[in-house]
C-alpha cells in the first residue's frame, strides 16, 4: 500500500480568512468537527467514499495528514498548496524511533448477556476515565484533580505497551503531557449526559520488533476517534 504524508495549511487569502472563525474555532469540540469536515473537502471524490486518511491538527490552521491518496487540491480553495511526500520508511527489527501520538485510548468491555447473534454486548471504555471512576469516595473532586495526570501517565503508558505487543513495537520512555475530555462533536441536546471522549497527548521512544505489523498499524491508526484528529502516530529516527 502506498501512503502519502501531507502538510496542509489554511489559505491566507482574504476570502479564506473571512471564514477563520468557522474553519478553525477556538472551542476544542467545534474545532474537531470543523477540521474533520474541512479535510474531507480534499479527499471526498465521490458520495460513497469512505475515510482513508488520518489527520492531526498542529494549531494555527496547520494539519498533518496520512492518506492512501494524494489530496485533491485546487488553486483558489481553502488550503495553500500542500507539501506531499510518499510515506514509505525502511524499517528493520531493532530500529529505535521517536514518536508523537494524539490518541483516544480505549479498551473493549463485554456487557450483558449474548444477543440474538450469540455474541455478548460490547462497550468501548476510555482507559483514563475508567480509572478515574475508581478513585475513593469523599472529596472526589480534589482527589481527581490531584491524580488526573498521574493516572493518565500510568494508563496511557500501559495502553501503549499493550498496543506494541500486538502491533510490532516496544514503547519506551512514554510521557503523557496532557489528557483532555472533549464533548462529542456535533452533539445536540442537554449537556447532562453529553457523550465525551478522552484525548491523550503522548511522546516517547519505541523499538521496532515487527516492521510490517508496525507500519500496518500506523496506516490504520491507533485507538478510536480517528475521524476527529486522533490516531496518527508521527515517527522519526532516533539520534
């Protein structure tokens, strides 16, 4: 499979600048939704097209996109001409890489009795949110405030270790720099009970153990909420 890594930036033309508040909102949830729709304009070449790209917002109207096709750019649109290069790193077992990953880290939990198809119900659980529910009762808000990042570090690193065991790498020296809870984009209704998902910002080093499996997972992305800017792992050669 041929992949392409593109650097994209919102156009600096007056017409695009006039839409800045809609294209790049300050609110995190609205921004994810706007960016998701915006990037689709470069890849939606037909009504039945399924998403075959991952993306990451870099701030100030800049994005990185890993895709199976080159973006459909045209002069005069909402983006400046993208910088596009083929993504085909030559990796060998034992290679050490630095990585950066923004991810919605979840695990699947079985719930209830099997349905008509004989399969049990399943729910996707955010690993950090789930750990926060386990904090002792009494002064919960203070406990959660103090333990939030410690739990994010612990659970985020453990989740990446599990991913590595399945997908051909060993995560080393993982650092979780932030954990944010974002309302599901486009949700309409009362705030109480509003669907949310957690976003971990992680960096660190990894050792490649199975290059094919590792590159396959990079192409598919990590975790969930990929449509909203999560899951794209950026890698670089270690010095």
